[in-house]
C-alpha cells in the first residue's frame, strides 16, 4: 500500500491496514450513498441471523464502542468520545472530550464509567509522532482528557525482535481493554505486541506475536511469505484470560487471522504460530480475516469484527469506497479452544469497526469506519 492515511493515521509495518487518502475522500464524496447503506442496515435482517437497531445515528466515522450499566460509549472521526443511553435512539448523548489525532480512538470503559481512549501514531512511517499520538488517555465527564502513558516512548526501548519490515520500534496502538484491577491492556498493531499499562504510566510487555508464513493469494503470486500478526484488538474473557485478534499483514490472505489466548499476568510471553499450543500464549481460534475488534460476552463467547470479509487488501485493490465486513459470535469449545462460530447480520455491515457487550448481554457494533454511520444494537 502506498502512503496516505491509515486506520490509525499511520501505515503499520507489514503493510498494515493501508487506506489511502483518496479512498477516504471517496467515501466522504458518496455521503448520500453511505446514508442509504446505513438506513438499509437499520431496517434489514442479516442472512446470518439477527437485525440491527440504531442506537446513535448521524455519526462521522464511528469506531470504538464500550458499554457500562445502561449506557454505551463511542468514538468518532475527529477523535471525540461520547456516551449515550443504550436503549433509546439518540438519547442521553453527552460528550466526554476529544483526544488528538483526527482519527477515532480505541476506547474501553470500566465498571465505574471511567473511559480510556487510545490514540494511534499518526502520519507516515519514519515521521515524528505528533503531540498526543500513540498515547493512552483517561477521560472523565467535565474534565480534559488526561494522558496516562506514552506508548511510543516505551516501544522505542522495546523493539520487536521478530520484525519483518519497517522499523522494529515502530508503534501504532490500536486496541484497548481495561482490567478489573485498574490496569489497561494495549494491543500495538505495528509493534505486534500486547502491553499492560498501570495508572501511574508504568508499562510491561505481556506478549509478542510472531509473524506467520502464509500463502499469498494467486493474484499476488501464490508464494509462501512471512506475514506480520498486526495485533489490532484485545478483550478480557469471562475466564479472565486475555484474547488478542490479528488483522494479518501483507499479503492479508483470507482465513489467516488468529485469536490468541494469553494467561493473566504474563510477561514477555510468545505467541508462535509454529508452536501455537506452547507456553502462556496459545492459539484460541484460526480462520478469520482482517480482525479489527473483539468483545467478550457471557459464558466464554467472543464477538469478532472483520473489517472486510475478503480482507483489507482485497478491498484496497478493488477501488471501491467501502466493503462488506462481518460480525461473528465465537463460542468456547473444549480444552480452552474455540468451538463453533456463528455469523450475525450477514451482509449488513459496511466496514464495521467496534463491538461491545454490556453486562446484560446486549451486543453493540459500529459501522462504517469511514463516512456517515451509526452505533447499532444487534438483536
């Protein structure tokens, strides 16, 4: 992928999620088409089961979704974060603040309603990270966002030992999850690792995701090539384990994105696709495509969001302004492995980006990542 904008403001190593500026402009230019798509989502029933009920509409580039009590929290394209009532359309909307970067941050909210927002790196590889980029913020109503940890500063001294391309210290924080003890997990899509951040700014590396040798699609040569994990998402399961989802770097072959299960409290664990069932990080599920978010639900269920069902690279190469993504429920199987999975609202989500369960078991999803969109409740 060439230069220009990316999902996190910066192209990550291994050709992570390149979305050219022209593509974003094209999405904005077809706002009317986007509005029609969103309306269709709200009214339709997916072939995979379930329907979409709008909770908050009229959003520009909705991404992050979190939930607590009877509320949802969500982020939008200019870096702003809001909360709203989860069970009434456009009800109780309150702005929590705006973080730097001009791109919707990843977010998560603890059980007391404190929200954490994670910004990406911004700009292009090799360029300085702008102020407020690659930073974890704490957000409280009526107060300015408070920077908690500078992820880029930490990664500069913690290079990826399994680096395939670009700089081994490159960073693009992309996924966030709050633990019950008040620490925060951060998935870094460029450094291919999972970090744990303390409220005082202390950081430790929980796990590193190694590249996977995959077969490129036939239109890209069909050879076996090393492809970076691109850790875009993290959630904490009902079993207390950490689950990390992969986007999959170039050539983004469909069906090669994994979900890893990491033992709580791990430090410097290795997630190895060659030895996927060894150590404190083990493969939980395989066969996904372009994962951008995970959410843990009741009884071991995971909600899994795929940005584009044919892969982010296939979308990029298609020249189309948008693409159909996917939302799955992944059920727990035996022996800490994934069981069967079920697709919801099939064909009804364009470039979905964020997902969350609340404590009542309701499921929420945002779509599309670029252009006019909404946060929906899946029924």
